[in-house]
């Protein structure tokens, strides 16, 4: 898995939640296509190195669970949650 920053994980979290709610009826049918497209992408395009500090998915989940954000992480979380209308 790619090394992603906290902000990238938050964007993915809110983006995925938005897509799931927007396309709930299509999710089962599109799952196989999305997995195949993702596998093709990874086999062709090398990952780009990120200049932002990276965190593990577990660290992101723990930060969200405890609310233990840095000021920058809180700003990113707030911005993404406002843009996506929140999770759930």
C-alpha cells in the first residue's frame, strides 16, 4: 500500500463515503470493475513519492477515534468534512 499523509487518508475517507452514498445501488455491480481497474493502474503506473509525512491506516483510525489531531490535521479534517457533508 502507498504511503499516504493524514490529509490524503481523510480525503479518501470522505470521498469513499460520498461515493458509497451517491451510488449505493451500483456498488455491488461496480466492485469487480473497480478492482480490475485499480489492479491495472498499479501494474502500469509506479507510485509517486509523496513529500508529506506519511502515516499508517491504523494511525489515522486511532487519531479519528481519539480526536488527537495536530492543528494541521484538524484543519484538513474539518475542511474535508465540510466539503463532503460529513461521514454517514
